[in-house]
C-alpha cells in the first residue's frame, strides 16, 4: 500500500536531547503506534514502518525544528484533523519532545535529507566574551578559509568549511559565555556548530547548541522551512476519523 | 534540591551513550521522599542497557512505589568514561529517576543476576560513598542489600552486604520496608546493628554479620547464628499465586536502545522439568502459571501503552504454558495492537509444535532458539533434559516447514561424565538439522552456541568439579575442527576463561570475598564484558589472597562436607539433591512432577504451597520429558526420514 505522506515537525529539549538520532527514530515508531496512527509498513521478510527522518541532530543538541515524513493509511489520513494529530502525538511522546506541526506533502517531493540546504543554530560557547567573539567571527567571515579537522571513514581530513558558513552573528554575553546565531549549510556535508567554534581563532568551546530552523533554498534563492509552525495547514478534510 | 542533574549535565556531552543516564522513561514513577518514608535505590550492577529490562527490578520498583511508606528509584553502573568524570568531580552514584545522590537513600539494593557483576557491586557501593566492607560502615550509611538468583549463595559477598533476600521479592520488600519504617520512627534503636538484628528475623532475609563462620583448616566447618533469635537456616520466599502480582503494570519504556527492547510478560514462574544443571529451575519451584486471561490483559494493555510491536512471553520454558497456542493466537489476532510479533525466548523442543510455529510466524518472524543442551541422549539423561533426538528434529522440521530458515541451538560443554563422543555429537545434531532444512529451503542455517558449564548451588551438580579452562577450550576446539567444513552450521562460543571466575564466585565461601575485592581494587570492573575480562587478574588475586582455585572450582565435593550455602534453603532437601546427583551419574532421568506424582523435593511440601497449573496433562507433541514417543493427538506427525540420521538415538 502506498500511504499518504505526512510531514511532521517537532522539538527536542531537556534531558531527552541526550538521545541519539537512532533513539529518536525508535521513539517515534513507538509514539505513532501509541497514538494509533496507522503507519504503512514495508513489505518483505521483516516489515518496517515507512518513516523517513531528516537531518540527524547531534546527540546533546536541542532543537525547535526536527522533521520526519511518515507514510500513513490514506483513508485514515483523509479524515484526520491536523491539530488533533499534533496533540495526540505530543501526548504520546516523551517529556521534552513536542509535535509542532503536521501537513501532507506530495509523494513526488524530494526527501527531507535532499531538500534541506541549511540550518539556523543558536550556539552558546565558552572561551571568549562578546567583543572577543565578534572579532574572531569577523576575521573568519572576512577570510576565504576556515579549516577543521574531521574524521571520515576512520581517516583524518582537513576541510575548508568557510563556503558552508552562510552567516554568523554574535548576540551578546550570557552568564557562562557568549551566544551566537549562525546559519550553516547542510550540503554537501553538514557543518556542526562545534566545528564552527573549533575553526575560529582563537577557538571557542561549545556549551549548548539549539537548532532553530531548517531551510530549503530553491535554485532561485528563495528560502522556506519544510513546515512553518505558525501556519498550520490542514491534512485532509478536517473530519474526525 | 537534592538532584545532581545540574552537575551531571555538563559531563554528559563528554561520555558515550549519554541517554543511559537521563532516566525520563515512560513508566517512570516520581517518588515522594519524606519523613516516614523508606527510600530504596534499586541498583543493577551493570550498564543501563543490560539492567533496565530486568523484570525483577521493575516489579519491586512498582510494588515499593505503590506503598505509602516507601519510595524507590533506580541506578545502574556508570560506564568507565562517566565513572572517571564522576570521581574527578566528586559526584556520587545517583538515581536516574530524580538524579538523587545514592548516599541519601535508606537502602541500596542490588539485583544479583550474574556472579561476574560482583566486582561492579563493590564499585557501585564505593561510588555511593559507602565503605565496601559492611563492618566499616557508619550508622548513617545506607543499608546495602541484595536479591536475585545469586543470593542463594551470597557468601562471597557476605563481607560487603548488610542483608540478602532469598527467593521472590514481591512480599519480602514490603516486610523489610515495614521493619525499617518502624525502626526509623522509633528513633533508630540499637543503631545499624539493631535494625540488622530485626531484619534477620524477617523470613527470607539473611544478615551475614549475624552468623559466625568457622573453618577446619582449608575446609569450611560451620556457619552458625550468633544469637538465639537469628534463624539457623534462612528459608527462601515464594509467592504462592502469580495472579496476585500482575507486575510490572507499567513496564518502563527506555528512550535508548537496551537488550530485550520489547514488552515482557511473565507467563509463569518456576519450572519442574528438573534439568540438573539449571539453578533457576531448582530454586524457583513450584510452577506457578499466570491465568491466561491475565496474560491476555497484560499483553493487550502493555502493547497499547508502550507502543512496542514485540512481546515476549517469558518463563523458564514458555512452550509448557497451558494453552500457549491460544494465548499466542489471541495476541497476534488482537487488531488493536497492529503488527505484533511474539517471541518465546525459552522453548523446549519436545513441546514446540507446528501449531505454535504457525502462530508465531503470522506476525513478523522472530528468531528461533532451541536448547538441546547436550549432543547425545545419554548425556541428556545425565542432565535430565529428557528430549530425544526425534524431539529436536521434529521441532526443527516444524520450524522449517513454517518458513524459518535460520535457528539457533544452545549447548553446554563440560557436563558431568561428558566424553568427546558426547561433545562431537553436538556437531552431528547440527549437521542433521541443516540436512532437514534443505528439504524446505535452499540455504538453511543453524547457529550452534556453546557455553562452558558452571555448577551452581542448590542443583544436583553442586558437588561436581567444574572442567578446567584448558579442558573447556579443548572441547570447543574439537567442535570447531569438526564443523570447519560443515555448510550451513555456524559455531559460536565464549572463551571459557570467564567460567573460572564465575565458578569461583558461584560456589565460593566468605574467603572468596577477598579475591573479589582484590580484582575490583585492581581495576576489574564490568567482568561480564569480554573486553574487560582478564583471567590473569583473577588468578593473581586468588594467589595474593591465598585462595586455592582448584579446591573451590575443579574439585568434586563430597556429601559429608559443609557447603557454603548449607545455612540457606531453597526448600530442596539436600538428600533429594544428592539422590538426583547419583541418578545423574547412573544416567537415570526423572520426569516432570507437574504431571506425575510428587518426589518430595521439598520446594512445595516445606512451604505448604503447590503447583498452579491450568492443565493437568502435558502439552501435546514430542516426548514431553519421558523420552518415549507419546501420542501426538491432533498434532501433525513428524515426517519419517528416509534414512536414519547418524547419531539419532531412539
């Protein structure tokens, strides 16, 4: 059975942020079943629920903008009210995870992994005050090279992440360090907030990172979110199942 | 605020798998601490992934938190990376539920499911900021308790435990709570010793410090109570009817991956098949089945509440549950639960039928594991696992005919009277199973898993001298050579080195405690993890402590000698066990007493309880522990093989 493709946006905060991407996938499988949402299963020897997750959130980071696409029984999807779905899912999720929005997406739409081009991060860092951090950020953004050491398939490589750093703004001092807002590309390879901090001179150390937005940028340069939180679109006819 | 979370949180980004320290699972209780409340820290002395699914701990967690006079939280052993940070930052062991420091609890109670966790017990006590030796503890320190199967011989831990509970804990934890609440309310009369003296009078509770141990040279002479009000023999606790204890009602659903990550419903407790190597079967008698209706309710409600798509019907031998096919069918047919797979983790081949196979394969197919335990019928008579080769082939045939392509067979090596012919017959059985599979599928696969046998207290084999590591390795080597070119057969084994440490801890007396402490002090934690186990550490510890490993582990014991657990009782008469040991050596089997007259082993008669079994007759199919071909009733008969399989007895 081909299901209706429902896109969900959710947040992840507090203790639960220490769960891994794989953990979150399992949590969602269980939560969808608890909420009695009829997810379509794959065929084969070991059927799996058809759920596709977007970009992995590094373990320990929090987020206001996580996404997944789930294939749901079309008859059921046609009769579900989106706000009720979001409420039922939040009730089934662990403390710290909240469903924020849901909408049906066309089956031909590219996957979240392919569609998302950049993320906005709120980064709390230690090692500098706002003035020092602003200087370091200015130097970084004025240059053409920002080198980080990365491990790839067990081998250390040096990558230039500067082209992937779209914007960095120092917001100001906080009690234990400094707060930055950064927009970092996710393609061809996602830049992590910790990598940005390590590439600065002098380097800063990460205290907390929170994903605020994921962005889809079209070839024409228009930017939008996979789902916006304020404008909740309705799945199906809005009738109770 | 007594939560350590704000101090732990900054450490978590630096450690592996931080989700195992956050708690916050569905099913977690928020405990109410306060005056008049006895606080328990239920601790599993291994990682969260291993410990969380433990049903015993979860059952007691719920029962205690339902009591107005108790509050229970949970702790697990932190992995080495976090432990190093905790020690550097001065952070004690903590609960996962509210991240409360361990030293604030009245009781730290350990689940002892495996002897190789003993060094972790010491490490957790130390991390809790409590002296590891009970004699050095202060009045204000938490009491250190233990429960679980290993407490039937707690002597190797006697110097480190304040008390141990024998048998089912459901009622005992309440009794202990009442004693502690009373003691706290009346101004803690007599201090620590006062409350331990009172606990020693609670049935099922053993307080090691209330007993005097005497030795006759190297031999143990006696373990005797120091005071007249302390019982000479501590009897185990047994819950008479499982129907009264439908726990866990709200199984914890972990946020991160754990072993046995599924709904678990205990369908019965106890087993009287009488396998002589099996401590669990001996100490948990009699059989107490949960009513089928209660099983259905616990499965249905559990699946809906947790969101799991797999349920395990647990027991020591689930195919023996009266009406098992009906229960499995009802589970997979319950439309409200979606696609559910059922796993039956402990299956006897003589009770596994096409009917059960057909039911469990309707949902997602889980792995199939059978445990013939030994390669020849002679050997299986010795260990009283009375399944014939035909029983095994019939079960394997059932499984292949229902579409399974791979299965796992468990065997033990190092059993009493075992010859190389017995060992090599394991390979023959496996090859024959693959041959059976070829008639149904192109590439059948059989995984043979071999474990080294470790004799346990309160079994007929408690007198048997365990095989040496060298001998066990040689036997595994025989199988490996024999199966080298066997298509479709994979051999898996654990290095037998750890079986020596397990043997020392399982049948040791109090003097072995020094070895455990020595291993712990020299960095030997997480000994269940092969990458952390080092046999040399145990051997040099034994040498340093003057403990003769051979005398404890490899020597055959005699009837007249005092065993370290003789002052404890699982109900079983010692002369029953000795007779069973003689029968074993004479290759005489003993039928299941659930469906035959009583042998008076002591487990029922001693405590005025009996089997709770819905069916008065054994399930149909196989030889049902009789070794003879029984009428199969409505079951599909086994296909006759065209030529006799090599090594097929009977």
